[in-house]
C-alpha cells in the first residue's frame, strides 16, 4: 500500500543555474524580492542565473500547480542565490494523458551598486 500512496506523490524540483563565476552572498529565504512580470527594471542589474521549477503530478492532484502557489518557493530559491528581483518569468504547462507537467523559469538578478 506504500507504493500506491507514493505513485500520486509530486515530483517537485527547484534548481538554480548560475551565470556568474562568483556566487553572491545568500540572503534569508524570506528576503524582500521584487518580481517584474512585464519588462525589466529601469536600473542596472547583473544576471545571476536562472531558477527553474518543475513539477509533474496526476491530473487529480494538479490543482496546486498554479504560479501564485509556487512563486514563494521560487522566490526562496532566488533569495538563497542572493537575488534582488526576478524577471523574464515563463510558465509552461503540458498535459499528457493523465499527468500534468508544470514548469516555471525565471531569471534571478541583483541590482548593480549605484
């Protein structure tokens, strides 16, 4: 019966792919992070890398696969990477047979010193 419970479990994965040679100092996971849904900030910034969120689950349990529900996890990962903001947020949702695959990609940036 353990296998039956595990088969409906989510396959959530969050990764960060850095673009800088030197990692930035980490911030607390609850750091203040700006999210630019459209456009980019009007001040200079450094592209730290990409936060990728992936989840695949059975359609019966895909109600929680919504951007507003996964953004706190994406923001927490960006904070750990030392980011000040997220830009270029792309959401991809693919439904195959009884499964839904949900991907979110966002660029983590740090504002340049003024």
